[in-house]
């Protein structure tokens, strides 16, 4: 069983963690244009208009593009398009 001092310390830790999470709220603090762009990208993916990062990665692997594991979605997309246009 925990002592009163331990319970008090645990409550303090929980309050600190909650305050930190409330302060950060990363999406909320992004610029409006970035939030809008993220929303549009998510919508495209949900509708099936645009491929996911995993799909671009698999295609890059088939095309044997070096450095693909370190690339983000946009980089993979550009690399695949460049390789296809050759």
C-alpha cells in the first residue's frame, strides 16, 4: 500500500503531465495553412485519390530507388515520378 507522501507525489506528477499535454497541443498550435493542408491530404487518402507513404515506398522498392527508407511521403512521390519519367 502506498504512503500518503507517495500518493501526494503521484497526484502531483499526474497534474504536471496533464498540464504539459494541455500546453503542447501540437495540432492546435500549427498555422492555419498547415492545418488546412493536412486536412486536405487526409481527405485525399481517405477517398483513395492519393497513395499512402507505404504504397509509394513499395513502388520505390520495386524501382530500386536508393535511400527510400529515409524518405518521407513527398520525397518518395517525387523520386518515383522522376524514375518513371526516365
